[in-house]
């Protein structure tokens, strides 16, 4: 029996030899009717409707309908859909208890608590494992509805307060504020929360949506797919950046310090949270819209200083990195808007998730209509043949070779085989190449 690779096996190379798109940049993964990002023009459309129009005239519930069904609802359909979403808001006591227990763990990030809770929600959905279209669609609506309840419960538990049950008479946004505070929401704040939910609802093939559709493409259930999306959104390169932006603004401390802070960050080649985007090479239109609302929110909450710091930082970054395509993204102003509403930093990304859940489930259902499992390739750049060295013969790798776990001071851990190494040196790189493409 030979263990050598098949002659047809082409994706074997030295590092850098076969080009590929790092981070799948520019790679088209599927067709979609949901949203379109014009990264050069700085435009975003949900099913052809500009985000500015939706921000001004729509509601989150209407946007969820639009994303799910690819059209705006009639007046009657919208009322029925709002009622349908509202009817799905309640979650089991068990999930509240799980949230309270999990939120009490000092090291548990709120997104980690959300991940656990959404996973748990599936246990209370009788249709969770059904692949019938109607069940999948109902799960999609249920998940979008219940995410808000879970996030509010996390916020309350984190603050050491009892959970506030959802109300059916409020919009999704107003109900979220109600569940967070236990007070009738201020109409302006409810409107701004609605705006936040509209703006974050979908964004084409972003990392978390891609994670969702990859999991859904295996025919896993909708909850598993959404949990994958939560995991991806948590990262600081994606949704987690909104938390980092607020920390950065507080660290800068004063508008007059923003330039020096930015210069130092640029000199150190640090990635500045809330700036840059894989697709936008100009101002993210959502950031532009949020900047307008941030002004009024900051005026009402007396948080104008944060906005001044943000504006001063933005001016420097634009001057220094704008030509390179580094502009504010959605996360830059969303934190200031949420903080001005009294939402704690640790809930910024979970609130983002409440909204993005709409895009996640819409794309998952869309891709499921013509499903094919996602299964791309890696270029293999490891050794083509390697001996299995008996444990007792293994030596620690040299300082430049180690790729295993951190070196232990007590006992060497490694995979080097001195015989194989001597043989490779004798054969030289040419022979190694030959073997790879033999
Ligand atoms: N600050 C400073 N420089 C940056 C930034 C930034 N925020 N973002 C990118 N750059 C620079 C890089 O250093 C790199 O420069 P170089 O070519 O001289 O090496 C160049 O721009 C390209 O950067 P990449 O990292 O290759 O861009 P990529 O498309 O892979 O990453 C990302 C996009 C992750 C958004 C990146 O811009 C970033 O890390 N931004 C900060 C985190 C952030 O705000 N994330 C939220 C994005 S929006 C969202 O997900 C909701």
C-alpha cells in the first residue's frame, strides 16, 4: 500500500506558490436577492431600496419582511407580521435562568452568553429539527423575535436586575428598550433604536452571514447556523469592533488628544477600531446616517464630548488614511449612539446581533432553496510524506521550527525525526518538490 498522494492531487505547493484570495477577498460565493453593497460609491441597498430611504421611512419589522420575502408588505401584511413577531417574543423560564447563571460568570462575555442562550432556545422549539419549509420560516421569525428578549435578559442579569418580560403592544425596538429598562421607552429613543436595527439588519456576504450560510448548507438546523453567526459577529474585526470603539474614545479622553493618539496608532500600524472595511473604500453609508443621529442623542444625553473626540479622530484618520480607503464603518458611531441611550458597552455587539439575525435567517432560507454544501479547499503546503516517529524517539523542534504548543521548560515536545531530517537534507529541496508534484 502506498501512502503517497495521488498524481491528480494538484493543491500541493510550497507556501505562496499557488495564489488564492486571502480572506476570500473578492470571491463570489452565491447569488442573492437580499442586499447589495457598493463599496466605491459608499451605498447600501436592501433588495434595491437605498438604506437612507429605509432609515428614514421604514421600521425594523418591515425590513425583516423585506429581507425574508423580497418585497415590501402591504399595510395589512405588515400589521399581521408585526403581530406574528410580537407573538413569538416570550422565552422559557429555563432560558432566563440559564442567562442569569451564565451572565453571572465574571469571564463570560455577553456574546458568549447570547451564544449559549440561543443554542438553548432550540430545545423549546418543537420544530427545531424539522426541514419543512414552513417550519424553517417560522423558526426564522421566532429567532429574530426571541433574540431581543434574550439580549435584554442578558443586560438585566449583568446589571443584577430581574428580567423584564416582553410586551406585545410595542414595536420590536420599543419592546427591546422596555425589556432593558423596565420603563416605557422615550419615543425618540425608540425611533433611534429602530434605526439602529434597520441599519444593521443585513450586509450581503459579511463574515457572520457567511458563517451562518456555511453551517446551514450542511442542512443543520437554523439555531446551529445562528449560533455560528453569533460566534463570528463577536470578533473585534467584525461586530465586536463597536465595543472597542467606545473603549478607544474613553482612552483618548479629550478631542485635543485625538490627533496624537491617531498618529501613534498609525505609526505603530495598529488597526483602529471602527475604521476600514473589506468592501467600502469610502464612508460607510450607515456611519454617515448614525453620525446625524449621534448628534441629537449626544445632545440629549450630555455625551457631546464623546462625539467631539470621535469627530476629531475621524478628521485625522480621514486626512492620513482616507486616500488608502480607510474610512469610518458602521461600528464607529453606533457605540456613541447606544452609549448615549444608556446601553452598556457589553451589550453593543449583542444589540447588533438582534438586528443582524434578520439578515442571517433571510440568507439561510434563501441559500437553502438551492442548497449545495460549502466545501472549498486549502492549498496543502505541509510535507507530502512524513514518518510516524515513535514517541520515545521524538525531539523538541529548534527555536525556528516549532509550530506546536508553547515550549515547556520541563519536557521537550516536538515532532522532529532526525532520520527523516537527514534524508531531506541529503535529497535537497528539488527532490522534495518532485515528490509533491510527482
Ligand atoms: N486602521 C488602520 N489601518 C487599517 C485599518 C484600520 N482600522 N483597517 C485596515 N487598515 C489598513 C491595513 O493596515 C492594511 O494596510 P497595508 O496594506 O499598508 O498593510 C490595509 O488597510 C488593508 O487592511 P486589511 O487588514 O487587509 O483589510 P481587510 O479587508 O482584511 O480587513 C477590517 C477589514 C477587518 C474591517 C479592517 O479594516 C479592520 O481590522 N478594521 C478595524 C476593525 C473594525 O472596525 N471592524 C468592523 C468592520 S465593519 C463590521 O464588520 C460590522
